C-alpha cells in the first residue's frame, strides 16, 4: 500500500507536534518546515482535529497541539482516519464493474495484505515513531 500525500502530511504533522509538545505549533510553521502548501496542510489539520488527534486553537497565539499523549495515538488509527477507508483496489469499493470479478482470486490476497498492513501499523504509537526526539527536533529546527 502507498500512503497518499494527505496521510503523509498528517503523520508528519503529528510527529512534529509530538516532538514539540506541549508547545503549540501553527500550520504555517509546519508547512514551511516541510515545504508543503499551507492551504493543503490546513485541510490536513482540520481533518486531524475532526478525528480527535489534535486540538486546533485560532488566534494570535493559536496553533495545533496533540489532543492526547503521543503514546495513546496509534499510527494505524491515524492512517485509517486519513485514508477514510480507501479501498486497496476498485473492487473493494463501490465499483463492481470489473469483468473478472466473479472469478478473481486476487481479492483475498489483497484483503489479507491490507489487514497485515494495518496490523503492523497498529503495533506502533506516535511515541514509538518519535523516540529519536532530539534528532527529530534538530531536523525540524525546534
């Protein structure tokens, strides 16, 4: 499976917040750090807030903070929330127009692969993937 940019930016945002916690970080700071569109990152931040991963505060001293401790945020949960259960192949979604669908033997292996992908991600928390906090902070300019 490949992560889309939206999910990738969500993970990078959460990692930044974990490294800089309890500091509030603006979306413009995060966007500048990674060289990504501030508009796109704002949409990511909105989704992260909607899903309960971050708290977003507006205003002069506003910004993002983690909604709960990093050790309580599972990477698999974040990816599921951001990808909004995008199917691994068309036939897993609403499009059932594939000619070979009735006899296809690929659906089961793909379903198992997707399950294994999320099972692996579920074993890691945001705290696990930010253990190199000092090195990450240095790279993030924090």
